[in-house]
C-alpha cells in the first residue's frame, strides 16, 4: 500500500545565545507533536573563542512540571520537583515519581535543561547510578548546589551527533564567514546541499553544548531554521 508523502506544514526559526555566565547546554530546537525537519544551523560570535559546539539529539525522560513528559503515560502522582547537589559525585534528587520508571539507566548521558534557578547547572554528563529518587552523575559537572531546579526544567536522554569548532570572529568580521553546524565533513551521514537536513521525532530535542563559554560582554549566537510536520 502506497504511503502519503509528509510535508512541512509550518517553517520557523529558533535562536540561541551563549554568554559568559549562561547555560553551556541549551535546547536549540524542540520538535512539534508530529516531528520536525531542521535544514540549517548558523553560528556566529563577536569573541575569539574556538569553542567546540557539540550537537545532541535528545528525548525528555523527566519533566519538572509534569508527572510524565507530555502525559504520554497515565497521569498519576505529582510533578517530581527536582533538586541538584554539587559534591564528589553530583546528583539530582526528586520528591515524587521515580527515575527508574522514567527509563533512566546507569551509563546513559543526561542533560539538565531549561533550569531557571541556575542556568550554569544546565550540563550534560554520564549517569553513574540510578535509584527511584536520585540520579547520580559521574564526577562533578554541576556549577553549584540548587535547592530546586527551576519550574520548567527537564532531564533529557541525549545522544551526540557531531562536534564542530567555532572560529574567531565568525560571522562578525569582514571575510570571516559564520559557521555551519551541519558539517558534511565531520558528519558523513548528512546529505550535501541543498538537501542537508536532520529529522527529529515527535517532541524530540536538538541540544547544543558550548564547550567554552565566551568572555564577559561577548556572545555566541545560533540561528536554527526548519519546520514542523
């Protein structure tokens, strides 16, 4: 039986900015309920950093605002209410629900995202141990202890896609072009232009981590272009 082709129904752009005291890991794009296609990511800066920009595909497993992400399972109980502790092995604790039931397993790579309490706690690291009320990271990636992780915060399972380095003054100096974070050189799975794109499933995330944040009063700026099915 022939299937109907899928078309983009709405094109949009997403903008992300990295600053000196800001979040290293940020959601650059969240797909809609039917998924998305992302065509281009442009990066520019007015700094000299050669930061490594790491691209991850992400899926929300724990939502600080909902008992279960997007209510994909029967809604029972209460939102988790997350708290972060910086110690020898940093950990995130919850007051309701279970990290085990959410699907977390030791060895996974977990991102803390959209924290309004301390943006610098938006980090990506491997999980060492998982029990119902505690998710423990390998080492100490957190910026600081936070009694609560801000209201809309999420914990996402992320898988790395590619890493592309910034160039001094990219897109902000005459003769120095911006950086295309979709690189067919380092990500050989990408089609060449004009068909370069990646697809995200329903509600999936494109997360981008900045390896070295800019100097004070400088910024790295991303523009993500794509659309939703």
